[in-house]
C-alpha cells in the first residue's frame, strides 16, 4: 500500500493536488488486451506489482503484457519460468536481463534494497540451485538484500553450522531441499526468524518428484516453519519479501 500512502502524504504536504490524487486512484484497475487482463492496481492493493508467469505463454503474449505494464508506469517487470528461446525473442522487443539458472527474465533495473533485514536463501544441494535462484531473484526484484548459502545440506551438517552467524542474523530464511527435505527442520531449530521451506523435485524414485520432501517439511517438528509448493521458488521469495517489509506498512 506504499503507493497509496505516498499519494495521500503528497496531498497532505501539498505536493500533490486533490485532483491529481483522484486521477491516480481512478486509473483503470486492469487493461484488457484480449488474451490477458493485466492487473494495474496490484501494487496499490498488495504493495508489489504483477509478475508475468512465462510458462505456457508465447513470446508475443509476454511482449504484449510487458508493453501494457510499461505503458502504465511499471519500472521493473519479473518474468518467471521463461525459456532461453523465449527470452531471446522478448529481448528483441524489450531490453532483458536473462537469468538462466533461475529461468527468469527482468525488464528494467532491480531496485535498491528497501526491506528491514537480510533474506537468506539456503539449499541442501547444488541440484536445488535453480529453484533457489528463482526465490533469490524474486526477493531481489521486490527490494531485498539476499544472502545465498548453497550446498549446506544435512548430509554434511558442519556446512550448515559454519554459517550460524548468517542464520542467526537473518530476518527471513528460505530453506530449499529435495530428497528427504530435512534442511528446513534443522534451520528451523537454529533460527529465531520465520523459515519458509521449499521442497524440490530433486531425488531418486521414492522421493516421488518432491512429494517426500513436501511431506517431511509439512511434518517438521521445528516451530516457525511454513511450506510452499514443490519447486515454488517464486512463492517463497515473494512471501519472504512480504515478511521483510512488514514494519514498513
């Protein structure tokens, strides 16, 4: 709601007229471009602008949605689950930073951190990095400082314990793991902040493409651990950002 607050504060201090404020608040809440209804009031309602989910969309559709968002004043656009091939086509229309590990594209500049503290993104293994990068990039695009702790899983617990200072000073931790998903419980038992667990589809047959890790995380005995869906790095990064900005409201 920071945009609404800025408008109201502008009216209060005289830098924005009542008519100007009314015009900004009356602008159409969405733009219908035929194959999509682009939500222009998402940032006003939720504090963060709409994100484009790239999977299943053609590059032309992504370009059209980005056109509408840029035309309506959005400065930074995150596109998740974007293939390298589609990124090449989109970048011809809009300058695009493509992050291959995260499978994400960013149009515009990543903003300076505005969150209260640091978000840690930790993985059990190197194979979890693609999901972790999606979470980390999502958090950075939404104005957060991110610390990456990769390959610190419980198969070598000393690797986790070597980062106790970072873990204990974090505002939010995103714990990402496949296999049996034990990392979230271990970190949840060490940290004094919320832990967001992300199960990944990494593992052998009995891991059931992440279901074993999901159930382990849901059954965590550590307090303060919440769980998002399998491979949902975006959801974890977004939630971590909300927590890290909570006292700004």
